[in-house]
């Protein structure tokens, strides 16, 4: 019952009782207390306890009503806090939240150190904010790019956030120009996103454009670009640009990398240019010697290969020495008939 209605009903009841008693006994009753006589109608004496009970009950109800009001406000505040905690946990950016009530403190506080992943359909009864978050998270997981800046989240979510990384990966796939943007602003993105952008850039650009970012390339992305030469793509590749890439990536290269590069350059450069370039590399980089020897044999320059082998210790290049002896007797054999390219560097 509402307090106002209760008071009105109580007053009406007291009035009815007072009138009824007065009609039955309109007389007065006197009560002496501490030498002060109190002379009131009998009807008033009958109504007075009811009035005191009314006052006491109103005070009681106001006290507990106020107490429940503040408790309810705490519930409302904790519900809002819970909604916020769920929101940031869904975005993989859990934040510490302060709850007022014990039930929330015991359980909901886990959200401050938890990431949430929703599986299946979600009821439409969830808050608008959570519904919006679930919608764009689902779009990102489905491979679409979502503009987080428009949602005012671009400066809030960390660059290592899985949702952010997936969203950036989606953009790299949708927008080839964005891949180059990531390469230029390497420090603004995680290493994972940068590597994806570099791989995408290498799979779509040509050597002339890639040359501008040569210091950002690694050998994996370089081979992604170089292998497209083998597929007869027009990539504006020449000896000068190739040399710049090989010099820049030399600290990362092993024997097999030089060999793979040499085989690829056979598709793009003339034998004279290719041999001249690799002759220079084998002088500078010991790991490039096998690649140079491979070219000599592949171009059927057997005498030059023999001279090169004579310049080195007999314990070196054993497989090539065996091949050289065989080639002198049976010239029809090719190096690829007798050697598995993948294992040449194991010699």
C-alpha cells in the first residue's frame, strides 16, 4: 500500500471511530499527570492510540522505505555497471568495475579479467549497447571490415586486441591500398597485422613499388613477390632492383634462400646478366656459392664449373664434384635429373 493512501485511510478510520464513540458517549474524561489535568472527550481518548499507532507505522514505513530505496538504487547502479562490464569483456578489453552489492562482488567481478565469446543466437531483450557490440563483432568475425572510429572505439581498443587485429586483417583483404598504409606506419600496428599487410602487399604489387619499402621486407614476403616472376607476371623486375633486395635481405638469407633466388632470376634475367650477378654474390657471401655453382651446371657451363671446383678444397661441394665427373662422361644428364634441388644445400 502506498504511504499517502495508508495515511488517508487511517485518518478516515479514526474519524469514523471518533464520531461513533462520541455519539455513544459525548462526555469527557480527565487524566491528571504531574499535576496537570488533561480533560478530553472520551472519543478523543479512544482515537489517540490509533493516532500514535499511525505515527509509529508511518515512521516505520518511511525508514524501511528509504532503506529499500537506497538499496534499489544500488541494484540499479550495479546493473548498469554489469552492462558496462559485459560490454568491455565482449570487446576483449576487460576493465575493473566496482560493485556495491555482495552478490555482484562475488561473481560479476570476474568480468574484470575475462573475455567473452558469444555462441549462438542472443535474445533481443539485451541492452541496445550490448546488441550493437554483438552485431559488429559478428560482422568482423564473418570477414567484414567495421569502422571502429565511427563507433568511437579506435583509440580505446588496444592494437593487440584480437577483435582489432581481425578487423584490420579484414580491411587488408578488402582494401589493397591499406596494406601499404600499414607498412608505412609500422609502429601503429601489431607485428601480426604488419606481417599480413606485408604479405598482401607482396602478393599484389610490383618490384618498382616494393622498392620504396625495401627496408620493411623480410625474406618470406620477398619470395612471395619473387615467385610471381616465375608465373610470368609483369613485375618491372630488373637486375638493379633485385640486387638491392638481395643486399638488404642478406643477413636473413641461408644457402637455400640464395639457391631459390637464383632459380627464380633465371626466369627474368639473361644467362650472362644472371651469372655476372651471382658471380659477384659468391665472392661476397659464402652462402651464395652453391647457388652460383647450380647456375653454372644448369646453363651447361661445365668447364667453368670445373674450374670453380678446382679453386676450392676437395672436401667442399662433394655432390657437385660427383656431378661434374658424371657430366664429363654423360653430357645428356641435367643437374635436376641427378639432384633434388631441396637437398642441394645439405651437401
